[in-house]
């Protein structure tokens, strides 16, 4: 459906790559949101200056889009305390679970945003500020009529390229072969990136990407997993 903001300026609703499925917060997740969000969460745009200041620091910065329940992000942050990890997730139960893990692990190098990742990238992440951007097991939107909802599209890749430092890494992983093929095709067409493994190749899982319970379950069901690593030229 198309709305008009003026007689000559049509506005089309942006196609989103996610659907908000709130789910039920456990008491522990709600407590974590209530008590830990003021310390580790970032409310945008109110705290946009705080986010920019964090990203302008001396620490390397990894941004993960769609961290799910936060287990991988928390493990990576625990293994690399000198690096700042910023996670974006729209589902509050996952945010609450990550905050629980942050508290349990005594992690000080994690910040959390609960918002639309594309809008956060566009409006609040300075160009050339990220060392890595992670996109693990994003919704594959397997039905053909939904492929336009897949987050990895040429415009998104161009946006990511602007936010990464020169030499920065864009790391994707999926357990849907068709989505892996789609991402590979899109990335190979981008002049801003080079394939770390070589043109048209998938990468082995790097040691710094944890194997999640979700991934382990898929492997038990016979699903493959495809990693794609691209370096910003």
C-alpha cells in the first residue's frame, strides 16, 4: 500500500527483514531488562552520542545483528575482553537472556540495542567505525515470494561497506543452502568487498565463531552450515 506525504512525493513502506515475535519474558529476563538495561542498553536516538563515543574509542568494535538469545555474543565477549561487542536484536526475550549472560559472566565489554538494525546502521553508526560486522543465521525467508525480505541485498551490502573500516570483516553464516547461495551471489557482485577465501568460495568456520545450540540442532538434523567472510577493500 502506498501513502503520499505530498502531492508529488510518494512514500513506500520499507520492506523489513524481520517480524517482531515478542514471546513471553521469563521472570529472570524481565529482571535483567529492568536492572541491567540502564547499564548495558542503549536507547536510540536519546543515547546516540553515547554510542558514537563508544565507537570512537581505542578498542576494536564488533557489531552483531540479530544475536538471538545472545549466547554466541556473550561467549565471544568473554573470550576477547579487550574488544567492544555491540549487539542488535529486536526480540526482548533474547535481549533479556543476553543481559543475564552478561551479568553471570561479569562482562563489561557488551552493549545492547533493541531496534531495527538497518535503521541503526543508517542513522547512528558512524562511517568507518566497525572492525567486524556479524550476521549469523539470519531469517532465510525460504519461500520465493519472501526473498525480497532477506536482509542481505545489494543496498544493505553497500551500507555495511560504509560502516566498516578499511580491511574490516563482514562475516555471515547460515544453515540454509539457498540463502548461502544468495548471499554469495550478492557479495561477489559488490566492488567494495573481497572474498577472504577466494572468489566464489565459502569459508571454514573461524575459531572465534562459537557453535550455537541452534547450529548443533541443525547439524543433528543433517543441515549444512555455510560461512562467508568478506574483507572491506
